C-alpha cells in the first residue's frame, strides 16, 4: 500500500503520465497498441498516445515503460522487428545470395561443365546457333559425358563464377545497402500495455474522476478538508512515540489549529482489489499505527466494505469508518461552503461570554452545564461542551472551569481527566485561576490537557471552587 501511494504521488508530478493513466482508467483507451510504420526511426508508433500527449514515439515509449516498471501498466509482447546491424534502419528487402561470396548476382538453371577448359555455366550460355559452344574456349561441345557433363539444376554466381546447389537468404538494407543474415540483424520487441489488474482499484480511488466530480474520491475528500480549514498531507511519514522510534506512514493527515485547540486526524485507506471485505488485520494495523503516533481522531476509508468482525473492532476503538456507500453519500451531500481562514493566534481568555462566542464563530455547537453519560454509566456535568460535526469528522471539546484561592492541585486536574476519559473526549481544556501546582502541571502536560490560566479569578464568571480544592483550602 505504501508503494502504491508513493507511486501515485510520483505520477502526479508528471502530467503526461497522469493524463495517460486517467484516460485508461476512464475507459477512453482500453489498451495501448503499437502500429508498424517502417517510415519512422523506430519502425513502429503509438499514434493514439502520441496524439493525446503531443509527444514523439520515443517519448511515449519512455512514459509507457516508466509506468510498466512501476507496475501501473502490464506490459505484453506484441511483435518484433529486425533492424540493419549497420545503420539500424528497419527498411530492407530479402534476397537470395551466393553462399560463396554473398553476391546477389546469381541465376538458376541447368549447369554444364566443359571438360576441356573446365568452364562451368548455365545451359543458356552454351547455346549458340542451336549448338552448344563453350563461352570460354569457343569450342563446340560434342557428346554428353565425353565433352561435357550436366551438373543438374543449380545456381551460378556471376560474381565469383561458382556453381552451387543452394543459395543463402539474406536481407539488403535500403538505406546503406548492407547484406546481412537474420542472425546478424538487431532485433527489437515492441509491446502492448494496459492498466494493471492489481493496481486498478487503488488507481481508480486515487485518480479516476468519480461520479459527478472531476476528481477521484480521495482527491475530492482532500479538497473538502482543505475548504474546512485543514492542512492536508498525503502519505505523511511520522515517527511514533514508542521506544523503537518506528516510522509510520499515514495515507492522509489532516491538521487544523483553530487558536483554541489543535486537531490532528489520521485517515487510513484500505482497498481490496478483488472486491472482498476488508478484514480485521488491516483495521488493527491502522489503529495500532494511530495509537503509536498519538492520534485520537481516526477515520478509515474501506473499499468496498469491512467484515463484521473488523467493523465491531473499529466501533470499539472509536474509528469512524466510511465504506464505499457511506463515502458516496457523504461526498454527494457534504457542504461545499468554505470555512473562513483559521486564526492561528493562541486564544486569550477575557470573559466566559467571549469564549462561548469565539467557539460559536468557529462553527461549534456550545452547551453549558452539559449533562453527559459516560461509558461507565455515570452521568457527568461539563462546564462547557463544544462539538463540531461536518459529516466526516466530529470534534468535541470538554471544558471545565476550576478556581482556587492559591493554586489548583493534582486532585482537581486528575478528577477532570478521569471524567473526560469516561466520556471518550480527546480534546481537554481547563480554565484555571490562579494557576496549577507543579504536580498538577506535570500531570496536565502528560495527559495532554490544554490549560488556560486566568490571572483574575473574577473573570471566571459562574466558576466555583472544586470540592477537592475547597477541602484542601
């Protein structure tokens, strides 16, 4: 899968290769076939591709071989041509030659040998005035077997004068006139090409225009995410948090900083080229990778669909899954409006009312004193619960307000983190006044809790001392 994604990225850098693959995927070209054309330098052409891309035969061949060497196209022998070993011209004609001197100046007929002078020639050379006269010594030939003999039907070379029972088949180059045997010719194979059966599903997902859109489903999704304010990286290579320092590759990494919290969404793509269900192994591998990278928001695009076992695992691990039918439904109904540019300036608390307005302006649905039931069955109360759902990604922020006379301690922060964990919320924010104890600060950093310190405790309207802090004081 990694090799396929790297290859797709490479193809996108070469417009001609991209255009050719797109035409093949769209069915406008089913197979790239060569045609023999001896008037050209190579002796064949790929006229359909040359006309499509506006390139020479050699340039078309280079593109085809590049795609074949990377297994995007399947390459199959189509035919072969022989070329002159001297000038590489494909233009020559076959001819019969003397086996002694390779001259083409030969003739076939009855061969007579004159005993007296040893002359060997065609019968027609001896005929003169209805008599046999030796063309060499001019003597009259008398009796067969006494003056001359017949060597049968053979060949006579006028270049070297030798007679032979057979000839040699050679080719004569029209360009340089060289005579050469077949085994001396330069042989060139040329091929037909078509889309790899194995790679087609991936390539269609990545490149082929999809449904009513001009791009494939992946490209359309990336465009949607960018319009939603995400910075998108394809084939993102990242180092995990494990001691091994393993490097992982995410199919798509979508990141957004809205000035309040940062969001990182890991998107995996699982495709079965034979139309079978995606099994548990692929889903587990994606989840394990995301865990090592510290990414909590996980989306898996599964084509055509997940197996029942894989789907149960994905639900348990809070992986949002889009099968083919789900992705089509989403992308045909997804909002096309572009979100305003995100503010990357860190949020600075002024009043609670302004915080609520800030979140609403970012598109969040905000609820105060929200009562939410956790996975344990316990009902919890969040001071502020902010959620955003664009149909593809759901972001939820849990915000609590903790004020203390001196500093907010470990117990209050730990209690907040336990509540958030039970609610399955990944984005955690604490508004604290006047600040955290050293122990609480270390814990908050370890648990990735965003802490906003408010110097003036009066600004935390409706804030109450947590029970733990009250007891502590």
